[in-house]
């Protein structure tokens, strides 16, 4: 083993309690410590921070970390300090005297990692260049510098000056955004044209993926409630399309006794902060949020994400589900998808700045929602990543769709559309097919047409699902310019007149929960059994410690560490200190409280 690797591993154990590096971390560390620039692309949870924190701790001087999100900055500094790493932040939320005091500490070489906002770095760097020995400049969320990225920030645009000012200090740009143009742009704009690219797989194998389509309203609420009940005491986020949706859903959930709250940009800052804090502290289980929630949240034990509606593109979807399972333990992502979503999103897209691009992105999202192949394969292929096997952790892999000859069924629908002169939408079509006596049907005289009631043995939900497939297969399309009426394509006409056959995937009324699973869900192996009773006790201990110290529970230890603790049951300080994820500083602080609980637990369960 090389000298550097040995030293890096020792630091990793001492300050973080980990025994080995994740793929690519050590390569990046070596690269920047040799004085080179780099661009690192890793998915959320991939372990980007270690790529600059370890060099910071191994080298003399101070590492500067540029970050756009104040909340995240504070979180990271708190977590570092909890692990015994001398870190601090300079930003506009602190008073000038606080900031000045921190700079003094930096001058005195008491700080190894200094987090700073981009505008502040640009403003202050000329003053410091003589005084501070800078070991490395890390630029987090580096995609914010690019107009191609989905999150351009003007404050980032001047960061190219940094390399000019400090030509001999290596620059490390980090992001979880994958696309090719952004990548190239980052290098150019940061003035690090020769920086080496490190790209880690975007796969998040611990997140299970499911989609439920064609249901809405009360049924959806029921499914959400079931889902939450099967995730007892586990934190999760429900993403909704509008502020009103978040509030309505939160209210419905509350009335059913679920510990939920809404979160959106229109709420008062004080309320938002409280909701966020309660969620982080495990005092609030469920957040019903618009996309505004999540950016500044670094909670590692978010166990599930629900999309109450389909998101507008795969990038957003992937970023949002990526907020779950950051500790590497299993997490569940469930998305609801209906025709109504497509309609709403199509409206958004049509009124957006880049209509064509956004419609194309929406189409790709829709294809994902309707996938009949492994969903993870689709996702990763979207991000241009090679992934040549089925994941066995998505609903399609666990329940491969069965196909059947759906020609007759399609003909019923197509015929009904033709006989009403292609002047009806989804809802009315289904009513006609099912022989409804609704006034709308009777008033239009639709009960007189030949196809009235021919589809009565399928439920509305089933018709919805099959019509969506017909839409996706290109038998029909929606004329958005003509009150969303359904029109039959040439291909649809061929089917209608018996010239072509259509295979549909069988719809299961409850294809997410009730259809017996063919393959068992991928299990995450903790060798030996985790004692769940002890795990719950350890969680309570963690919460008590967090309260007393005024920090978030996951900053004491992650769920994963507690799981391992519940499995290994350390009873001495020495045993405790060797556990995965238990750093030296935390051993000293917490060993007694946790081992006492474990000892007590062993005593009380022995007699049984
Ligand atoms: P990112 O910034 O890429 O989203 P983080 O740097 O926050 O990811 O790391 C995600 C989680 O993985 C953190 O809880 C971190 O402590 C943990 N982690 C990072 N590197 C390692 C490692 N080598 N071994 C174990 N856990 C690690
Ligand atoms: Zn799969």
C-alpha cells in the first residue's frame, strides 16, 4: 500500500469511522493532492465531500469550499465539527464580526475547511491571497456555473477568476448533474480546461422504483395512506404539483392521524424553517412539498419519496428520488401517473421558454412512467450510462407485465371515438364505453351509438390504463389545440379495420401491491439479524442526545450506523470505537450512552 493511501485511510477512520473508500474517492484525492484540477461527477450520496475533506485534513493550510446553499453549508460544517474536524463557514447569515473572527482563525491556521458563498469568495480573495495558505479550492454544485445546467446561478459566473488569482492551487469542481454539455461548460468557465473528469455511475441501486398509473382522487389518497402505514416511523417526502395540492394532501393525511405537513415557497419563512427542522429532527414524518423542498436538505435517512404526480422531466425525477436513501440503506420511490398529469405538464411546457425541449423531456418522462422494461435501465440509458442487466429492484423487474392480444379492446375504444366524430376526451369516452347514465352522456345522445356500453366489464381505472397504452403506442393522440379531444391516427385506423394486431400489457387492478411478486425484492445484506427492538431503542437514545446537543439526529449517527450497532451490540468503548461510521470524537462522546442501552437490552431479553 502506498504511503498516501495509508495516511488517507487513517484519517478516514479517525474522523469518519469508515474503513475503506468508495469507488473513485481515492483516485480523486491522489489526483488533487498531486496539484491537479479535476471535475467530479457523482450521484447524490456518492461521497463527493470526502474528495476534498480528506485532502484538506492531509495537507497543511486551509481548503476553501464554495457552496451556493447556506443551509447546506451550515449542515456540513456542523457535521464536520461533530466529527472533530476544524471547519467553519463565512456567509451573509452571520454577522460581520462573526465572519471576521473566523477569518482570524483561518489566518492563524486553526481552520482546515472553510465554506464560503461564491460572491463572498470573489469579493474577499484579493485580500487573502497573501495571508492564507490555501491547499485546495473545491467548488460544490459546480453545474450552477453553466447555462446548460438546470440550475444556473449568476453568483457562480465569476468563479473563473479564482484560477487566475490562485494559479497554483488545484481546483476541484463537484456536481451530481450528468449531462455532457454542462460537463464541458464547467471546465471552460472555471478556467480549468485540462481538468481530469471523474465520472461515477449514477445508479442508486438501493432505491426501489415503482409507478402506479391511471388512478386519481380518493383512490390515490388511499394508496398513499397504505404506503405510509407500511413505512411506519420512516421519514418521507411527497412531491405535489402545486402549492394547493401540498396543503390539501397534508390536511387529508393529518385528519387520518398521520404526522404530515405542507412545505412550499409561498409559506412564511418561519414556518418553513420549523417544518424543515422538525423533519430533520425526526419530529415530523411526512412532508408534502412542491419542488421547492429538498435542495438544502442533507438528511441521510429519508426512507421514501412519493411523487403524487408525474414530474416534468427525468432530471427532476431523479434528483428528487435521490434525496432518499443517502445512507445506502433501502429506500422506496413511488410515482403516481395519470393522464391529467400529462395534460397539466403539457400546458406548463407549452408556456415555457423552451417549448420543444421541454415537450421532448416530458415525452421521455412519460415513456419512463409507462415502461414495460426495467425502469432503472431506462433511467440510466437516459443519462447515457451503460447498464446491461435488469435491476431486480423495480416494479417491472419484480412483476414483468403479461401481454395479451388487445386488438378487440382497442377497436371498441377507436370505434367509439370515430362514432362521436373525434370530439370527446378521455373521461367521456370511458363513460360511453362503460354505458354510464351521466347527464353529459345522455345529453350528447351518446347512449344511442353502437359502441355505448360495450366496455362495461372493465372498470374506469382499467380503461384509463389501456387508453394510456393506446396513446403511448400511437393509436390515438390528444389534440391539445382542440379541447384535448382524442383523435385516431393512421395506425389506429389500421387497427380499427382489422389490418393490424395490438399487444397490450395486462393491467392489474393493484399491480403495485396485490399481484403476487414473482421475484423477491432485492435484500440488503446485513449478515446476521438486526435486532429491531434494540434498533428502536438506539433511535430513541440518538434522539435524546440530539435534543440535548441541539443537533439533528442523523448527525449523531446515521440509520445505517444504528443498524450495525443493533447487530453487533458493542458493550465496551473499544468495541464501540471500531464500528462502521463511528469516528474517534464520537466514540468519546457517545460510547457510554449507547453501550448502556445495549447492555440493558441484553439483560432484559436474556431471560426470555
Ligand atoms: P454527496 O455529496 O456526493 O451527495 P456525501 O459526501 O454527502 O455525498 O456522502 C454521502 C454519505 O456517504 C455520507 O453520509 C458520507 O458520510 C458517506 N460516505 C462517504 N464516503 C464514505 C466511505 N468511504 N465509506 C462509508 N461512507 C461514506
Ligand atoms: Zn428493474
